[in-house]
C-alpha cells in the first residue's frame, strides 16, 4: 500500500512475471494498475484463489487507516 500522487491510498499488485501475460490474456484487468485499497485487496485475493497461490500483504504501516481495524505487529 502506498499513497499515490493525489494523496489517496492506493494498492498495487505484484504478480509473478510468468502470470502477468496469462492474467491479461484471460481477460482479467491488468494487475499493475493502481487501485483503491479495498478493490486491490479483493483483486489480489481473487487472483490468489484462482491461481492457487499464496497472497502476501506488504506495505507502509504509516498508510494504514485506523478505521480499517488494528494492524498486527510482527515479532
């Protein structure tokens, strides 16, 4: 997660190169487009489920909105 130039929180998906073309050819939206956080998370989850792959969430903790709930801290 990061802030885009307009100051709005945006999500970006990082997809393995070998899947990038397959995703677009299958008619799914390009994962490299910045999206609002909720749609980015939903799309990432969809791709992980369809591809039977793990989904990893990373980002800048400073961007996390407290209204979304508590962000756990790794120990």
